[in-house]
C-alpha cells in the first residue's frame, strides 16, 4: 500500500475542507457566548402547563429593554421539553426578577417558573477569557514542538518532527474553528468555555496519534538504514494504520452515541469533539508524515518549475 505516493491529493483534500471554514470565519466570524463577550445566562424550568415559545420569551426581553436594561434579542435554546436556556446582554438581579415575573404573569395559571441557573459574566472577564484561550492554544503548540524535538533528539533533523506535528495540529484547529463558524452562522451555536475545552482536547488527540506514527518512523529508521526515507515513512504509516483507525474509531462511536442520545446541553460540545477527532485522525495519517517526506526531499524546489518537454527524436 503506497500511501505516500498520493500526498499532494491529501493536502488538496485538507485545503478543500479548510478553505470554506476560513471564509466563514472571515465573513461571519465566531458567535461568541457570554464566556467571551460578557452577559447573562438564565435557565428556567416550567413545572406545569405548556411552556412559552421562544418567540414569546424573546418578546418579554424586548419589551423590558424599553423600560429597563438593554437585554433585547436574546439567544434562546430549549433544554428538553420543559426548560429554556436564555443568553442575553448583562442584566442585574432586579431585571432578572422582572423577566421571571413576566413569565409567571403571562404564562401562569398556577404554573411555576423555577430558575435553575443564573450566571453573569462582565465584559472585562469575557475579554480575559478570550485572551487566556489564545494563550492556551499558543502554549500548547510551543510545548508540543519542544517536547517532540527533545523526544526525537537522537534522530536526524528532530526539529522537523516537532514542526510537522504542530502543522498537523494547526490543521485540526482550523478545521474545528471553521466548522464552528459555519454552524454558528446557520444554527446559532456560540463559542463558550466548553468549546475551548473541546478544542484543547482535539489538540491532545491529534498530537497523540501523530507521535505514534513518528515513533514508528524513528524505530524503522534505525532498523532499515539503507532504505530510502520515503519508503520507511510509508512502511511506518502502514504498520500503525490499523492501530490509529481502530483507536480513534472507538472514540468516535462513543461521541456519536452522545451526540444522538446525550441531550441538547452537550450536543454542541460533542459534535465539535467528533469533528476534531476525525480531523486529527486524518491529519496524523495523511498530513504529518507526508510533510516529513516533502521536507526530506525538498520538493518545494520543483513546485513552480515548468516541466521540460522531451526533445523530439
């Protein structure tokens, strides 16, 4: 099985997947939640009767914005059949009490409205969270580069292994963020602390699988010293292919079950993990090791050269 032979096809597939997400990120951006922008999260449960619709709750917020704090245009998501999650601009306890009272008055008849959660995040704290998220991803990349460089120090050009792993990791980050931008635009999903948790988890999965392949390349380089590097890399990928796919497949089956039956509260988190794990498996097998071959052969020297035609006989 000659996997390395089609390396530029794999790179092209990655670009086809990444480019729409990057364009979505440029034109639409990420729908940031209150963890990053500041605001209020109100989760309410309706004990009896028919719970209000999303349009009715939105009207309550919009009407109160005229006479109270600006909490218009909230983001409302159902939590099961009897609860709602409402994200809005930051509001104080008095405004929250007016919102709950309006729900009781308009949709009452003895119906109980129970506040399950009320969380406030200031805009300053949201900016700090966003800054910490960027620093966390950057530190993860630097740490991975240093660790792999040190772990492969006895192999020629150890820096290449760390760089290739970081490039594959950035591939997965771009895929996840791009998918999030697309889903955020069409489904209204917002980036929150759970999204950051999923992103860092994807980074860990991606690098873990990449290191397994790289470690087999290191072992085979010591065993087959007279074999050319491209053949060694291809042989190493084939040897670890079953292990990589089977390991990630079991994780993906579990995540798929959680996405289907785990409830709406964790569905966003699970789907982002599912996309990231799939991307990490792909990049570990079809990107990271291929980058090593391209680097070893210095193939960029021929990327923009015209192929010379054979002279006529």
